[in-house]
C-alpha cells in the first residue's frame, strides 16, 4: 500500500512538472532522448552480433523508434494540453467563485450596515416621539422656576454689593447651575422641535468666536484655533450654529477631565462648495459601540447629562443643510466634523447683517 502511494505521489509530481513545461521544448527533449537511446541500443546490439556496424540496420533502428516516439509524443502532448485546459478552467472557475464570494460578503456587509442604520434611526425616532410628548410641558414647567431663581440671584447680587467673598462665590455657583439647567431644558426642547432656520451670511470665525464666548474654558485645557481668514462664508442661522459649536466645544471639554488640547480648524472644498469645521480634542475617546449610538436621544457617556446635546447638534446641522460625522478611538481623542454649504463671497469682505 505504501509503495502504491509512493508511486502515485511520484506520478502526480511528474505530471505537475510536465504541465509547467512548454510543449515544443518537451517534444524536442523527448525525441532527442529517444533517438540517442535508440542509437546506443542498435550500435551495441549490432557490434555484439558480428563485431561490425551495419548502416542499414542502424538506420532502421533509429527511424522506427523515432516514428513511434513521434506518434506517442503527439498523443502525449495532446493529453497534456487537454489537462492544461482543464486545470486552467478549474482555476478560472475558482477565481470566479472567489470573486463572487467577495462580492457577496460586501453586499451582506452593506445590507447589514443599512439595516443597522435603519434600526438606529427607528429607535431614534421612537425616543424623539416619546420626548416630544413631554418636552413642551416639562420645559415650560421647568423654565418658570428657573426664571424666578435667576431673577432672585440677580436681585441678591445687586442688594448684597458689600457682602463677603464666600457669599458672592455661592451666588455665582447658583447662577452657573441655573444657566446649566436652562441649557438642558433648551436642549430638551430643541431635540424634539427644531425651529426653521433664518439663514444669514456669516463667517466660521464669527460663529466660533460667539460660541466660545458662551463657554468657560477649563484651566488645564489649551484652545488652538486654525481658521483661515480667506475662508468662504456660510449661509446659516447664526444662533443655531452657535449652539451646535457650543455643544461640541462643551463636549470636548468634558472629554478632557485631566486637561488637554482643543483644536478647532476649518477648510473649504471649492469643488463641492462646502466648508468643513473640525472640533478635535485629546481626550479619552470612544469605542465603536459608543460611536454608533452617539446621536441617539438619551444616550450619554458623561456622568452628568441626559444625552441630548449631540441630538441637537445633528438636528440643527441638518436643518441648516449640513452634516456631522465623528471619528474616535479609545484613548486617541475625538474629532467632530461639521460640513456646511458655502454662501457667496469670501470671509475677508464685510458680512451683511439683517435687522
């Protein structure tokens, strides 16, 4: 059994080698070897028979095996060509199957992605529908007491002008917390009902500057602005886009509790007539699962928050004809890119204002 296997393996190796040899070269080698072997055999037999060489016998001894070898060779080469064609056909079929498998995997992956996105959008809409049922009444009920508390703090600040430093500090804390609560209420309302934008010509520099004025920069955070002066204008609602950038900036600060660098840059794409604004932090970053759920209502990675800030960002950006995408890796920081359509003119020209 072992001998049979060895012979079979040897024959397979020989066939594989022969399949890789050119037919013309194989014919020349085979015929040359056949003629040489025939000549040697005939010469040896003729010499041993009578001690002399017979030219006619030697000629017949060479021609006969040459013709026989030629016939066998033609048959053998035809068989090899057939084997080559079959092997080539199988390789071609295997390659086609491989390409079909790759295409099928890509289609399945794309379909899976579409289904996942559709499911996420459905969940998002369901949550927004639930929020919409309570947002109006809750927002109204919360803003009334917040307004009363804000007026009370304003009154105390004016009455207690000569009070001690600790009292002023606590009044400031109350004022800041009221502002934070009012912002959360505003996010709640904006997440379920986006007002139609009132577009005006504006520059990215102006929008970022106004958003930064409403933010408190932590002591350990360095802010770097890289916004070209000659950037095109955008035609957006300034108040809505200020809120978008403010939410992104506040998120970036929250992602860097130990400090870091906040970079805000912008570039325009003249071919697509868009401007991309990048808000990059050097914070803790996010996992893939967190990124996929990032724009869902009530989802948050913060210890404090209700998960509506980025919903507002997406809704207001979309209302102004733009898009927002996120890139992040755990421990590598996060980049939010807001892309807006360009308006007319460049940023160095006076910007028209409406009354």
